[in-house]
C-alpha cells in the first residue's frame, strides 16, 4: 500500500508540473480555470438551495469553458489528455482496489514480493521446458519421466478450463522440482499468478504471521494470496519440522484451495506410505483423491551433474 500511495503522489506531482507548464505557455488558460472554479461553487450553492434548473444552466456554462480550454490546448499543440493524471494502472487508478476487490495489478505486485522472498525468479532461469532432457533416464525411470512431462504439458494446456492438482513424489534429484518450475514458467508467461514456496519457508512464514501479535493483518493478506493465487507450488514437502500446527495449516491450505478450485502442485521425497504416516489421514485422503500422482525414479541428477563438472 505504501508503494501505491507513493505512485498516486508521484503522478499528482507530474500532473501539477504539466499544469504549471500550460499556465505559462498558454495565456488565458489560468483565467478559464478560475472561471470554471467559480462556476462550480455557484452550482453547488444553487443545488443546496434546491434550484436545480439554474444549476443545469451553470453545468452548460462549465461545459463551454471546458471546450475553450480543450481548444486552447489543441491550438498550443498539446494532446487532449495532457492534463489528466496518467495512472500506472488506469483500472484501479493506483488505489490497488476496484469496488473493494483487489485489482489484478495489486495482486501481481503482491505476488512479485512473494517471488522475491521465495527465490522463484532464479529457479525459473534453469527450470523450464527448454532445458528439458531425457538423457539421464533409462528403462522404467525414463517412462515415468516421459509420462510426467506429458502430464505437466496437459496441465498447462488445460489450466484455465479444467481444475487439476499435481503431486510429484520419488527419490531425491529425479526432476520433481524441475517439472514444477517448468509448469510455473509457462503459466506465469500466460499471465497467471503463481506462488512458489519450499515447505520449510511456507510454514515458517505462516508461523511468523500467526504467532506474532502485530502480524494479524499481514497474516490475513498472506492467506488471501495463498488461498487465492492461480497456482500454489509447495516444494519439498516433508523437509519441514512437522507438528500439529504444520499439519493443521497444511490441511487448511489444501482444503481451502480445493473448495475454491485453485490448482496446487506438491513435490516430496516421501513415499506414499511415509506421507500417510507423517501427516493426518485427511491430508493423505485429500491428496490421493484430488491430485494426479506422478512417481519419479532414477539417479540423483543433481549429483550426476556435479560429478561431471568435477571431472572437467
């Protein structure tokens, strides 16, 4: 909101500077301004006295003065909107809200701040379909990875028409986070609002907002974005310190997004049995019933690449 307040003030100053320029460059413009202001005051007095017919005539006089001002601008070589406030977002006029609802620009600005916190910008420089390679897989591992890639591309293709969730699980370094990043990059480029968090960072943020008294308002805004963004990616589920608070917050998040038909992608190194043992039955049930499950297997690609670099 501070950023939006600063935008409004900046654009008002810019407009005032243009107005000063016009007053100096076009003799007679300031006189017309004073006449227009006087007529507005006169009109207000007439309306207060109930003299609406006289007020209507004043409105016509104001329209004539505005026409003279526009003509003066045109003859001076200035565009008709030169003295309008040029908002960064014309839809919300840099307030961040339209009829009490967050403007798309405000939501995007909020998500951009979350991007900076989560590090997704750096992640997407490497994790995208252009960098996709099958050379590290063979046999059943290759089949699983190919099926997962097809699932991801279908997920992107049908994202705005079908509600789907994805759950990637399997051994370390087999491409789970990579595929999440590929999906994120494609959808961000299509204008969707994506929030990415490692499980540890997500629950740390929720804990910080929930247990610090001064952060209640921040928690409310954070949850609005968490539950309402087009796609939420929770990476490395199971690496966080799991307790009753984490389990409760995870179910609340998954359930609320399911009710809103908002897509979620989860990746984990846990097996399905470990997932069932670590979290509540209702979390396991929500994931296995509402998510398309992709198992990935094979060598740890990150370690394999490191060994190749070491040899070089």
